[in-house]
């Protein structure tokens, strides 16, 4: 089959729209495929490009906040999504909130008016055909990827590498764990003491169980009628099965005596390292449908976590995403198919700006390939680079989606107070981000 001398991008959401614009602005022809409104999803209301289906907030503008830092980096790449978002912003204090309907309409108008972009209003159902007929392909179909396309993707990825639901446990910063209460140990002393352990006595456990029972829960959308696997049940479902279910499951205390005192406990919450640099830890087995406010209140009751800094809260929801660490190179292309790229939430990032940033990075890598040059990914000292490191270097056996947070960045060598550390992160990131953005 003769290849069409253009890049195919599947999905005109935030990431796909951004990737198309970035490539077109560099003079490369793009075919942008979007199935809506010919075929709708359960969450979208329109056929517009870059429709915001959940919140209308792009989060903080402050560069000393992870979300604001990410936007500042994206601005260096002249992001279409960010620039248009600013044009249609509404009052929201320090956050960037969007008037979603004119925003989406404007994105569509700009893309369809670009001479290098051909808009294809059709559903892609055959991945192999698309790959064989284009020089490069980006899949940016997001959490509600159609069943037909997902089935076709499974053929080239392997069914075990494509997930359709998140069952996410909360993640906290390592430095916010109270080590006067928590202790390092592995069960039965086997291997290295890789886990932080938060011990509970009987009364603490009973109080915690009652709080889980009484906590406010998030209602499922109609299309999220999830039947969870037994191996990743929400903790509130386990509590419904009996008050001791958790302490015979993820809070099992056996083999976790205190390494110094030998004390045994009624229950233990284990924290497992989440990222390669050891700055983040997740609460093992604590996927949940409690509201975010309830989670912060209930999980602060765990001994050692009274002042925990949460960078991700637990959830169980519909989300199509690939196992990035097993499949992707840091350039966002498949190890098995170098000309096939992924961008957006399907890569394992979470959030509007995170998804858009992956569109920028995938487009830059394809542009480099088309221009016969090599381009390294951004430094992991930048927020964009830290997200790339997370979705390509995390242990693939425990990989779950992540949004931007300062815990993904390598910390400074010397101790700083929190305000100074945030300023230091921002200065370092923006310096390296500018160097990266200014490459050819």
C-alpha cells in the first residue's frame, strides 16, 4: 500500500488538536481524524474539537504550582490550546477557567482553516491500515476510545497492555510521612525494607472503618457501570463485606512487626514507592470511590499520615490507557512500531494540560523525524519531562495514570523550606524548558 505523505492523528481532543497544530505550524501535512458527531461517546455533548467534558478549569496559573509550571512550559511551545484558553477565560481567581463552548468552537475553526490540516470526520477502526498508509501516526483518542478502535489497538499492543478502567490508589509525597510513627519493613523481613508501614491498634482500626463506611462517595456515571476485579476492589466495597475484610486484605498486619521493638499491630497500611526517584509513595490497595474531600479527611486518620501531602487521590472510573512503561520509548513512540506515537490521556497522564503537553511532545518528535534530525525528550527537571519519565520508567506492574505534581521532580540536594523549594523547582524547570523549546 502506498503511504500518504502526511501524519495521521486519531482524535481531535486536546492532545490531538494540539499535535495537529504543532506539526502544521512547522509545515508538515496532517490528516486529523475525529469520529464525533458521526459517532458520539457517552460523555461528549458535541462534535467540536477539544470539547471539555468534565471541569472547565485548566487549574493554577502560578509557576510555583505544578499545574502552573506545566502551562508556563507549554507557553514556550506556543500551545494552541493554552493560547485559545486564555482568549476564552472566565474569572476564577488564580486558576485558568474556560468558557467551554466558544473555546471548542474556536479550536475547530483554527484547525479547519489551516492549509496543512485535512479534517477527516470518520471513525478509525483499522489500526494496521492507518499505519501502513501514513508515514507517522498519533493515537490521541483519550479515555473514551471507541470499542472498535480499542479492539484494533489490542491487536498490535497485546490485550494485556490496554486498560479500560482506573482503579487508582492515592499517592503522597515521601517527605510528608511522619517517620516517628511509620517504619520501614518488608513482610516477614524478606528482601529490602522497601515499604513504609503505618501501624494501627484495635481502636484506631475500628474508628477508621467507621469513617470509611460513613464517608461521602462519588456517584458513577451511567456508562461507568463498573464490575471491579476482585484484586482491585474499592476499600469501601471491602468494608461492606465485613469489618475485618481490610485487615485480612491490604491492611494485613502479619509479618510486619516493628523492626526495633518487635511490637505487633492490629492492622497496617503499607506505602509502596511510586516513582523511580522515590519521592512519591502510594497507599497499597487503597483504590476508592470516596470523594476527594472525604479521602483527605479519612486517610489523615491513618497513623503517620496526619499531615500527608496528596499528589493524587484514589478513584475508580472509565479510562482507556496503555501501559506506557512496557510499550513506549521516551519519545512517545512504540518500541515495536517506531512510527506509531501516542499522546494525551491514553498515554497514562491525567488532566487537560497534561494531555495537551503530550500532544506537543509527540508532534515535536515526529517533526524531528520528518526533518531528518534527532531530538531528545525534555529534561526530567521540567514538568513535561518529569511526566514523560513517569509514563515510560515506572514499574509496569504497578503503573497507573498520574497528573502533574512537584513530587515527580528530583528534589534539591540541600534542604529548603517549602516556599523556597517551589521557587527553586520553577526556576530550574523553566530554564531547561526554554532550552528545549528553542531547539531547531
